[in-house]
């Protein structure tokens, strides 16, 4: 089962999906330096604990530190978020969401060609 994670928790999960394991101090340093996040270290540790309690992370004790690792995959979490967004905003209907995105976005011919390719592949799989 994939847990629901908050926007703040996503930032931590992305770091751990990118490279793990990491200690809380490493996460704090990266969020502060590279991400420009000005969170109190206690806040970050609270978010890590929440993610562990939700089953999104696991940890291993290494000396006086804890090494955090993702327990759920990025792909699965993204799938859950997509479905949640689709349900909340478009009542679960994909066609109006895609139409809205296509109408609102400036797309290059390359973008259009790539979308056509994806749709053609999807259509070919349905025929098989």
C-alpha cells in the first residue's frame, strides 16, 4: 500500500529516491544548501518520523545516526498522486483533464509528435 504524502514530505522523498541511504543531517544540509529550504532541523526530523510512521521510509541505525531509505517507489507514489488529482479535480475522468492540459499548454511540434507516438503505442497494445 502506498501512503499519501504531503508536499513537504515529497521534497524529502525525492532526495531519498535520488540517492539513499542518507542521514537526517545529510537531508538537512541538502535541503538548506541546494534546495534553499529554510526549515528548522527539528521540522525535517519530524517529517522523517512521519514518513517512517506512514510506511514510506525505513531506517537503519548506524552508530549514533539513522540511515533513511525509501520503502515505497517513486513510480507508485506518482501514480497515487495522479489518480488522487484526477479524482479530486476531474471526477476521475481522464479526457477532460487531458483536453484542458492540451488547450492550456504551449506545445512544440516535437511535443505533439511524442504525444501521438504514446497514443499510437497505447492503441496498438489495446488491439493486441
